[in-house]
């Protein structure tokens, strides 16, 4: 597996209620779906991407607390929908993200 795209993981600071840079790493990135919808006469899109990263202690809690983290990839912000450490092998973490507004 080639991890050739840099992503930035951001964590929500509960005191300021702002996201701050938490961890940067390389990932295998793949688009897995998308939706287009109409809101107040404007067309919006949301895309789902899968990010596969090497397991590390910094991302260990990500699979149990997806609400406190988000991913920035190519200047697009992704809410984390799910994170999976396959069979708890601690080799890779597969993160499903949905763009906030693309």
C-alpha cells in the first residue's frame, strides 16, 4: 500500500471550541462516494473519502471519539464518520470522512 498523500488531523480544543492541528501523516486516499443536493436554490455536494494511515499511538483514540477530530486534505475539511483499526491488529487505521462543503 502506497501512502502518498499528506493529511492533517485536527482535534477540537474544548476550551476555545476551535480545531487545532493535532497530527500530520501520509495516507492512501480513495473517493468512495458522493451526493449532490439542493439547499435554498444552491447546489451543494458532499464527497466521502477513505483515508488509510499507519497505526500510531496519536490516532489510537480516534476510533472511539470521532466527534473531536477532523481531517484536512487538499484544503478540504472532512468530518470523520468512522475509524477502524481492523481486527485490532494495530497496523493501519481506515478512516471514513465526508467533506463539509466541497
